[in-house]
């Protein structure tokens, strides 16, 4: 039997964190000594190790929900949460592939601007109404000619519109495209974005490997607990 401090030291945590995890249902309830002190078993150590393995795979919130479901005998719910997390990673990978494909399909950059919404719509072979919708969603942000009031699209605006067009053709929603374009703008253009995409891919790989490790840990915990 372990004291809270023994379990905390094993995983480099504070004793208060261990108590908090028990109160949150992440650890099974601990037995108490006649004087009221908690006593933790190897099962509690396994539960804590499993939770810490689940965090990099599924995030703190989902990892907590998975452990609560398991400890409360709701295995179907725990497995459903894991399924949802795997599905989100799959979608993230698909988005990454779509962004890379869209970048490859962009026309060579030009410094010339496009001086009307109709001209850009014609260039992209879409309706002006579509560009207006994208503008309302923040996908394109043209300035206005102070003399005529017409929209003027800079080279960066044209790039954003072309990228939005490619992603829309791939079935992506406006809010998803807005996130990608924010990354392009933050990176300072398409070329610097390549490094961001490489890092994004590495994050997917790390999370996928973490999911494998978490699955092994959770499987062992379930087997030892007889769930």
C-alpha cells in the first residue's frame, strides 16, 4: 500500500495533484486507514500512469473523461471517446494533405493587383457573390479604392482567394479555411508556411505514437482491473 506522497513521487507530481485526480474520478476511490489517511494500491498507480499516457494522445480533458468512464464501469463511453479522438486526428491529417495539395496548385505569385471583384471572380471562375461571402467570413480582406469605392485585391488577397478556392473544392468549410489562411498570414506567406506544415505533420506523428502508447497502457489497466 502507498501513501499519497509515495504515488506522487513515483510520477513527479504533488500530493495535492494526486488527491485532486482521485476526487475527479481519474483514480478509483482509495481506502482509508482508521485515522483517515488514504492508502493507494498498485491499481491506483496503474490508473495514474494510464492517465498520464492518455494526455499527450487525447488531451487533458478527454483523458480525464476516459478514466472517469473506465473507473465508473462505462467502458462503451470510454471507447467512444477514444474513437472520436482518433477520428479527429484522421481529419487533421486529411486537412494537412488538402492544404499541401492546394498550395501546389496555386498559380505563381504576381505582384499585380486586381482592381475589381468581377475581375477576380472571372480569374477564379467563380461568382462575385462567392467572393463577397468569403469576405464576410474573413477569408479575403480587400481594401477599397478611396476614389471609386471598388474593392482592390492585393497580390496577397489574390493568393488567399486562390487558396480558399482550392480548399472549398476539397470540401472544407469556411471556418476551417479561415484557420489555414490565418496560418498563412502569420507565417508571412506560402513559403514560410511550409515549415509550419512540416511541424504540423510532426505533431500528427507524435500524437499517433502517443495514441499507440496510451492504448497499450489502457489495455493493461483494463486487464489488471478485470473490466
